[in-house]
């Protein structure tokens, strides 16, 4: 099994930054792909970013490109999401996920964390 625990969420004002962390434990080495998703109230879960074991990255939607950066520390089994210039539209629960591959599709990831709340006030 694989366990994921997110941290770093909180309440910030528009324009501020947050850095989310996700520690992966268990059989993490068998599931090297990492992804960040977000889910706002009443909306579907949305892909934000993904990173492969070697560091290749994908970002979506366009609204986060240039503001969000995904990174990982394989020695610490931790994946990060640096979020800058936050806007109220970024308000959501942010979840990290692990799977054998990385990409934008939710079904690539059999393992999920419970999420961390990010709230951006205007």
C-alpha cells in the first residue's frame, strides 16, 4: 500500500503564496508518478500538475502556468507544489496522487491523499 499526506494549505490573501507538501510512504518506489489535483465546492476534480520520477513536468490549466511549480525530492519521498500570485479562483482542496506513471488523467493514480484546504480571500 501507499499512503500520502498533504500539508501546507491555509487561508491567504490574493497575491500571496503557499507551498504544499505531500509525503508518500509505503511502496512509493513502485508508484513513482506524482500529481496534484484540486477540487472546488460543487466542481469536478481538476488536474493541476504532474511530475515524473526524473523530473519531467506537466501543468494544466493554463491559469496556473507560470504561477505554480511542481517539484520533488525523491530522497524524502516528497512532492511539492509552490503556488504564487494566488487568486480566489485557486480556492479548493488540493490533493496529491501517486501512480506508476504521471500525467493529467485521474485514472493514472490509484493512490490519493485526503487533501489540504487552500482558501484565497480577495
